[in-house]
């Protein structure tokens, strides 16, 4: 894989549903893409190209492993997101334009994606939104027992390119 400028603020797949490492496959890049490694991407059903997810994305393929080349059809590696996978995401309140502590999210509630400056966040104001992508499981705490801005989520099946039930 090519050298990249991985953005550590982007979502990370922690483990697949079985406790292993999610698979990585290659897909052709869509035209005029400018995502950075670590961005959430979807597989366009019309032409089969990967494209960066926007806020309130309706489909997610996974996490792209390298920066966009900006050239149509360039092969890109994508770590596939499937039902039951655990994902670490930063929590964000779009109304305040700021990250929020993950323990302000409600376990079992669904949240959509907010994309800000190329980072895909879980959006605080969207609990039970119409385009929900992730269900909140729990906050990630630091060594002092204080909630961080990172939470653990599972994807909604209907939001997935792979393993979707819708």
C-alpha cells in the first residue's frame, strides 16, 4: 500500500464480529476523490467505484487504507465493515461544532455520521435520525475513569454495502 497521511481522528474498526481482523479488498477509486487514509467510504452501486462518505451517508463499505490519488480507477485498499464489527469513533455535536464526551451518548441508540474537515464523527444531535449508521455501545474511558470523546459503535446493517439486510 502507498504511503499515506492517515488521519488519527477518523473512525477505526477495532475488531470484526468474530473477534478477528476485518478483511481488506481492493476497489477502483471514483473520480475527483480527495479523501485521506482512514476515511469512511462507500461502494457506488452504479459504477462500482469507492467514494468518500458524506454526512448522513446511506451506505458504508469500510475504511480506506490509503490517500486518494485523484485518478479515476486507481486501485485502493478498503478494510470492509460488516454487521457486528466494533468501530471506535469520535463523538461530535454539530450544534456546538465541537467534540463531546462519549458518555453523553445513549447505549442502544442509533446515530448518523457527521463529516467535518474529512473526519467522520458520530453525530450527537442525531439520535434516532432518519439515516442512522451506527448504534452506540459504550464510551471509552481513560486511566482515571473519565470518559473520552471516543465511543464504541456497531454499524446498522441497512447502512452497509457488505452484509446489508436492506
